[in-house]
């Protein structure tokens, strides 16, 4: 959304610090009011209906934007915790090894999309920790290796 607002020339209204706002008697005031209304409309049309209440009472685009940032920061934290828990608790059970490793990779990619990077050693550790009991000999063989095995070579 940031790129869209910048491309439309609206970002200065999001960064408004009251310095750029013309006074009510200034000839540019009407133009400024129209532009802020367009920015507010843009924000309202870009969010889900259930989020409108968070920006409806905002007096300025900057205030609306700050409200959205708080909401998404909270959601990102909750999402991060949920993904971390999913990664830490994953078990192969009746999945094939390729489905199991694909699931781990998918969770790690989702974490990466919110700037939480999981290194290969941790991916291997997670994978080995959740392998089905029937694959204990494989787990033992991998752990006994002198050189570490990459996740993609599992």
C-alpha cells in the first residue's frame, strides 16, 4: 500500500506533521482538504470492512495510517508466534518425507515473509525432531555424520 500511496502522490499526507497543512483562510486549503479526503478514501477502500472502524474516526490520513500500523504490527506478532509454534511442534506422522519437508519449508518461508529467518541448521533440527518413529535409523545415521547435512539434501 505504501508504494501505491507514494505513486499517487499521497505519501506526504501520511507523513503530515501539520507543517504542510495550509490554514483555513489560505487559497490552498480547499485543495489540501480534497486531497486528504482522497487519501482517506483510498485507505478505506484498501482495508477489509472489519477494519474500517479502526480508521473511521481518524482526523487525518496520518492518524488513520498509524492506527493501521498498530493493527498490522499486532497481527504480525501473533502470526509470528503461531508460525513459530507450528514449526516447533510439527510431526511427520503419516506424511511422506517429501510432504513433511515441504511443510517445514512452507512454514519457514512464511516466517521469512515477516522477516524471521530460519537457518538451515534449525530446519534440519526441526525435521529430525519430528520424524516418525519408523525413521529412527535414518535420524541416527544423519546425526552420526561428520559433515552436516543440508536441509535440501535430506
